[in-house]
């Protein structure tokens, strides 16, 4: 089961509504975290985030924690 395999993951680094920068296909964007995905999607074993970028009115989904940076 998914949760049995991922219960030893470290805590998530970032918080909901935190403003961050992130790498999306080689482009650095800035937005606000809307959703925290502990353990990511079912296919992955890392945390990810859904980040809203106001200037493009876009929600970027499943951004790996390794691609997110504090401002």
C-alpha cells in the first residue's frame, strides 16, 4: 500500500500559502503554495506542491519539493 511505503518520509519543508520560487521546465517562476501533497502522487515517493502563479493565473500541479526554493 502507498502509505506503508512512504511513512518514513521527512516532514515537508514548505507551508500552505507560503510564497516560493520553483523550477518548471527550466523556467524559474514565483507563486504561492495552494496544496501540499505529502508523498507526492501515487507514482512517486517524494513530497510535491501545487503552486499558484498570479501573473499567469495558473496552478502548477505536482511540483517536486526538490524544485521549490524559499524566497
